[in-house]
C-alpha cells in the first residue's frame, strides 16, 4: 500500500493514470501530455509499475502501458479499512443520524 500512495503522491503520475483510464497508450503518446524529458517520464512509469498500478508491454520498439484498476481499488479499500471505514451506505453506518438531527433542531429552537 505504501508504494501505491507514493506513486499517487505525484500529480504527473496521477495524470498518467487518468489518461490510461481511456485505454492503453504508448510511452510516446503519454509523454506528449507532459512538458518533461523522456527520462523523467520513464522514472514516473517505473514508479507506477513498481506500485503495480500499470502494466507495460513492449511491441517492437514501442512500450504500451495499461492501467491496473484493481490494484488501485484494493489499495483504497485497504486504506479505508485502516481508518475504520466500511463500504456501507451512510444510512446503514449511522442508523440514528436522523434522530441526532432532530435533537439538534429541537436544541436550536430552545436556544
């Protein structure tokens, strides 16, 4: 999980993931979206690969990258669980939320 969040900490890497949501892209196609050198982009791709967020496939001289959404989903779910969050709806999570709202409203009317 640490590698995933390290990878997500950089805005350029987050942008790469956004671009790959549309489908696989070559390294050159991705690099066109950034005003940085090819070695810098390669470093970003490496970090994303180490985190397991993208796959690379070499066809001839071209490397194509693909998003691995399941890894990102798993990391976010794990993070949510470490904070004690569940994937239940807010109504199920806090069954008395409506009652608290009514109590607050009554309190504000008395004040």
